[in-house]
C-alpha cells in the first residue's frame, strides 16, 4: 500500500491495491477458488491459529478480494476495509459488530429505504432502539442523543433528499457522548468526499454505485480506522457470511481505475442538468449540492470537492407529472440504483423508499412527486434533450385534459 502514498488521488485510483503477482500481470488475477491447499497439517493449523500468513478459505480471505479492499482503504484514507456482498451486507456487518441489546442509534430521516427499515423493523427485534432526525439541521442530532447512543448514522448527501449533514459537527457531537459516527459515502465516493478527514469513525459504501460505476455488480464495503475495529468487524463478517466474491471484487477494482474521471464527468453533467431543471417552468424545486439554492450549500463546500451526480426534483404537477416524465424518457433508463455511467431516473415513493411506509416518507420530506436522477456520463446535450422532450409531454397532457 505504501508505495502509492505520495501519489495524487487520480493516480491512486489507477494503482491502489496492485501488488506483484506471478507472471507479472498489471491487474490482480481472479483467484476464483473457494479454498486454498495447505502445505502441511502443521501449516494449516498455524494458519488457523493466526501464527502464519496465508489463505485458508475465500469467505475468510482471498487475494483478489484483498487487493480491492486495500485499494478502497487507501482511497478513503482508512486503515483497512472489508468487502461485502452488497451495501446492505456492509450496513448489517457494522450494526451487528457494534450494537447490542439496549443500545440506541441516531439516524438521518433521509436514508436509503431499507437502511431505515433495517433499524426500525429488524434491529428493534434485538433490542436496539433508533431515533430518526434531520441530521442536516443544526442541533437535531444533539437533541436525539441518549446515554445509550452507540452510533450516529448519516448519509451525506442523503438518498433521496440530497440533504447535506455537517460531518465535523456531527462527529464532535457523537464523540462527546462516546458514540461512533458511521457515514454512508455512497453518493460522493472518496473522489469527492473523504469522511475520515472530518473525524468520522466508520465509512461504508454500496459499491454497486459509483465505486464500481458500471451497473454490473452488487457489492458493499466497510472502511475502518484502526486494527481493533477491523478485527471486530472481520470476525462478524466471517460469521455473518455476507462477503463479496473474487469476480465481483475484480470488477469493482477495475471500475476504481476510472473513478476519478467518471466522477468529474458526473459532476459536470449533473451541474448543467440541475441548472436546466431549476429554470424549467414545470419544476417546483431542485435539490443538488452544486446549486446555491441548496439549504446546506456552504457546508457542502467545506466537505466535498465537487457536488456529485445525484439530483432530486419535484414537479409542479406532482405524482402524475412524474409518471409522465418517467414513461416518456428514452435515453434515461427508468430504473433504481445509481452511480453507473448511464443516466437513471426513478420515483422514490413507489420504488426505493416504498419499504419505509408513507408516514416515514412524509417525515423525511419524500413527497409523492419527487423524482430522482442519477446523471450519467453521456454527452449532457443528449441527457437534457431527453428530459426536455419528456417534460414537454406534461403540458401536452394537461392541454389534452383541459
Ligand atoms: N446506501 C445507499 C446510499 C444506497 O443508495 C443503497 C442502495 C445502499 C446503501 C444499499 O446498497 P446495495 O445493498 O443495494 O448494494 N440504493 C439503491 C437505490 O437508491 N436504488 O436501488 C438501490
């Protein structure tokens, strides 16, 4: 890892996690094997006791997975990371490692639907209580803290409301009470935001999104700051079993090489799409970290280097207008997920945030007319033209109904 220490971030994207392999390949070989032969009974026993270095079984450790884990730890500025089968597997690994019955979690109201559901419906069965607050509003986290709060859990920018939480302030509040700050960095990626710089304790990603970037892998990662936390999480992950496999690790590692340039293009395109939407007569409001109208625009400037590729907007015509747009786009794919090279459009209330229930959605500001865009790396003219022809259909429908 150390040979890349002095490289710039975009160079690290290309070189991180790469070591010397037999026959000299420039990319890590895919060690598509479930298990590894021991040299002897003694060596096998020594590996199990932790007295020898090496590989035993792919659920525990695999060289292809390890290469990708090293790369992401390096890009995030963390100590080590743990590759998981999905973003949700990463979140489960964190909660199960760090929480026990009687503990309390403070979580953003705007988070990926199943994260909220996991806390509300599953962790609660094991005696873990959660409070959901607007973590982007000053004072709200502090008010929700309890003596038994063990985790403050934040997405910034959050899915789907694109709310921005002040990471430095949140980490101070969490630490004052002896709690850990866990941040889902999926929407930004380490190319734009490195939460450890602001005192965050654990970083996670759905690597399904920008890290892999090509919409062909489901995977997650947990990045930690020290060896103690790493060993704790590794033990849990090993028992839970939600590990990433070698082929998906290879694909994510390949995706990382272009992370920096992909993010640059996502940001350039999204800025222009957001400005276009903000000036469109059919659009009520737009949430994008690159717009001055974003309520936490200034906080964003301090903690991310560019505004990312995710936009949410509300149409004046509400759900019906949203339906027209989603059924009319041609280039933008009507699909959930995000962070791939292709532009995706979706409706949080009926799709990604359905599981939260109507009340939690209302509480988080997720209206029936909210539309979420993951802006891809196509030519931005084509993206805007596609949205334009879809928005025109709203007024055509209104006229036909009048
Ligand atoms: N964290 C965030 C911020 C997410 O957006 C997602 C998935 C996850 C965690 C979970 O990751 P997964 O297990 O799917 O790899 N978000 C999705 C979305 O907005 N549409 O489809 C999936």
